[in-house]
C-alpha cells in the first residue's frame, strides 16, 4: 500500500492508505470525475475493517479512500504521550491536503465517527456529507472505559513480559466489545491482522504509552460538544445505530441526535437490525446500502456507470481464510 508523510499538530508520521476506484482496487490517485468517500476505521483495528465495503459493487461506483490512522495498521511512526480529537482530526486534514483530495463524503466507525464529527466542526467546507457508524455518546460509560483500560493493560503486560499467550485475551475482549462475539472468516482474519499490526505498533514502552493515549485516554476524556460548535457543521448527517450494540444503548445515541438537531443540522438516524458495534463488519450489506444511498442522493458528480473492478486490496495483509467471505459477501 502507498504511504504519505504528513506533519500535523501531534507530530509527523507516515500514513498508510488505500484508494479504491471503479477501475482499480489499489490506486495512487482518485478518479476526479467521481464522488469520493473517505472512511475512518475504529480504534485498535486497521483499514482492513472496511473490506466488506471495498468489495461492495455499488460503493465501488465512486472513489473509496481509506487511511490507517496514527499508530494503526501499516502507518509508521507517530508516537505520542497525549492525544486529543483535535489532534486526530488534524491528522485527517493533513492527510487530505497531502493527497490533494477534494471535498469528500466522510464516514467514521466508532472512534473514527468522533474524529469525523470533529473534522466537520473545524473544516466544514471539506465535508459534503457525514455518516457516523456506531457513533460514541458524548460521555464514556464507566463499564466500557474499564474494559478499554483492561485491554491496554493486558496488551502492555504481554509486550513487557514476552507472554504472547495473553494476546488472544485482548483479541477476545476486542471481539466482545466490537463484534459481540460474532465470528465469520472475515472477522477472524481481521482480528488476526489487527494483532499482527499491533505487535509492530505497540511493543516498546514508548509505543505502549502511545497505545494508551490513542485508545483509552482519548476516549475517556471526550465530552459534550456545545450547540454553537455543532452549528458550524454545514453538511447533512446520517447516524447509523447497531441494534445489538452491547456497549452503547440507543437512548445515548438519540441524545447525540437531539443535540445535532437542536444546532439546526439536517440529521437522520437509521437502526441496523442485528448489527453489533462494528456494524459494517457484522451487517455489511445493510451498512453498505445506507452508505451508497446517502452518497448517491447528495453527490453532484455522476457515479461510475459500468462494471467496476471489485477485488480486494488486502490480499497481502488478511489471512487467506477471509477469501470465503470475499467470494460470497
């Protein structure tokens, strides 16, 4: 995958990214004649989480841009002691600038949804539409924060002692939180891939500090965004709630919706039945359909009219067993 060096506020790092167009699963540039959808993954998982969307025939009728966020996936460098959503959204801004991306449709999953929302506050002219998949409530739930803290602590223990047998415990905890223990060839391969990346990203004491900053401190320090700040957003917003989300109940997401509406924004909320927190992985067809419909209705550029080259850019990073998913999505 290509990489680009950026110099945002939290410090420089090399962003690993993927551009999938109708004619190529891994391109070095977008097709400027088509709409562009920028996808931000959730915490602790890489861009490979968007595999079901990259393999979706409808979504491949426009540009899909995926970035491995700081200290995730194949991105390199970028260690931090502290990290905020302002830093996270600034990473995205500098990435867009480095690739000379035009105003995009922007979608984020979980932690990525919070980054996308903050980006829209600071750079509203760069966002054509905002899709927040399993958005986080304003305030972290104590039980969830405890689970996140335990994952970081166990991972740090595994790295400091060399006891790699602890890593499946981290994977199982992440699977319970994000997938509600749903298992299929793709999800199993994604978890394996995430651990492989994680060993490269979060092994030294300095890297463990970064892991805590980007996956725990960042999330527990968030708070409610005020009405005046939210009113700076100029694009329509779609909230996608996963009905089987074991971490965050619907009333908390409806509270976010009310605050967005009170700020005068155009907001819709859709519920995906049977989906866990990482809804795009556990109910990929439903989430992909919502993404496609959102972009199709609002895009000013035409969509690709033909048969796109729907193949995976992740054959080198995901275990071959996920191919069963690719053949029958």
